[in-house]
């Protein structure tokens, strides 16, 4: 029978004993796991925990600034690194989904390694690995897996030679959320939808440009804010928008337009392995569609994805 409070007490004690006065570096993603891991370590070793939060330029609208601010308010010793240009320039011209993932994984490791080198005498690398990641370590997804595949390919970046500490490696997702709640982490942060490591890059079908990222961020923002405003966000497991690589004809006043099409996706799921599309109310879809087309320049058509997994996947790439 899992009790968050006693878990916290025990693990904090264990972390103190294990780490002592050593320095630890940890990559924050804005997601639940890395945040809970950071707060636990912060409780155990305070400012000897050095958190790095990288903006890959593919996060949701205002996400980097908002979440960085939240981290600072939580008392974490965190450095925000805006590497958007570095990621976007490396991604230019790439349209193959797996190449996008690999490129993002590689650049992340480069950026993280550069940052880790600015710190002196770090002994540990902390990760927010949870139990399903441990048992599914053959999966090709997630930053830890990216690091593993990099590891297999060539020389190990220096931060990967550090000793690894993973305070959540025995926990399931719901237990991580309960630990987070008992640590006083904002329920809104703990209730966030899953978001893929490669971010919006795999929701922009075809090649990625800063302008496409901007369009998709705006569309996604209208959709997610709409779900929140209508009390639907917590009823959905994951939601987002996809920018399609086609233009469609529309009409505005007396003019024909020829602009982008976006798809909205909202699914119910328990673990992401299977998923059903959510029957969002028509009234809601109508409002969101109008708002997107009115507000987001460059988009003249919105469609809703009614495919389940399997045979479709949650993401389009
Ligand atoms: P699919 O599209 O495979 O997605 O049905 C299942 C879940 O995994 C997330 N996802 C990823 N997460 N790196 C990640 O960290 C990835 O490359 C990646 N691809 C998909 C997806 O958002 C969903 O939650």
C-alpha cells in the first residue's frame, strides 16, 4: 500500500546519504516526472542540485517562460537555456519524422553537455525515470532512450559518465502524481497532458520553419485554452493540434484564400498504448474552429481527427 508521505521521507533520507555534499545536474522538461524528481532532490540537497531547462523552440506558446518562472517560484536552482535557434537551424529542411527525432535528441545532448561543462565538480546526473520507463527500456521514445541510442552510436558525452540517480524509478505515473501533490506541487502542473519530447516538430508534417512553429503554437494555444475554459481539459488524456502540409482554398470577403489546414486531436487513454478519440461537443468544436480561423493568420480550415489507436497513433508522425 503506497503512501506518498512515507515515500518522500524515506527517499529524501536515502538521497541525502547517497549524495552527501556532491553536486547533481538534472534536465527539467516541464513535465511531471522531471519536476517531481527535482523537487525531491531539492528537498534532500538544496542548492547542490543544478537544474537545466532547455527551450528547443518546439514547446507550446509561452511555455518556456511560464514554466521557468514556476520552477523558480518553487525554489529550484534552475537555469533556463534558450537554444531555439540552434534546434531550428539544425532541423531546417528535414521532413522525415525519425530524422527529426534523432536531430532533436542529438542537439539536446550537445546543449546539455555544454551547460553541464559550465558547472564544476558535478558528480551525479539525476533523471526522472519512472518504473514503466525502466521496464520499457527497449522503447525508442523519451529523452533517456535518446541518450541510450546516442550512447550506442559513438563517444559518450561527459555528463553521461556521471553516476546516475533516479529517485522515481520504482514508481508508476499515478504514484508520481501523488508524491508531487504531497510535496505541494501545483495541481495544474501535475495534471498536465503528456507532451512528446520532440515537441511540436512531430506535429508539423513536413519540414519545419519558424513561421510554421509560430502558426502551430497559436492554433494549439486556442485549442488548449478552449478546453480549459470549457472544463474539458481534465477529461482528456492528451490534446493538441497538427499543421498539415497542404493548403486549401477558402473565401474571405470577395477574395479567394489559399492557406493552411490544421487538424485537432483529443484522445482518451490510460497509458498511451491504446487511445480513443474524444467526442468533444459540437458547440465547442464550432467555437474553437471559428476562433482559430479568425485569430491565426495563415489558417483557413480546421478538421477534427476521429481515428483511434490502433490502427492510428496519437501523434501523426
Ligand atoms: P503515439 O503517437 O506513438 O504516441 O501513439 C504515444 C505517446 O507517446 C508520445 N510520443 C513521444 N514521446 N518522444 C516522446 O517523448 C517521442 O518521440 C514521442 N512520440 C510519441 C505521444 O505524445 C503519446 O503521448
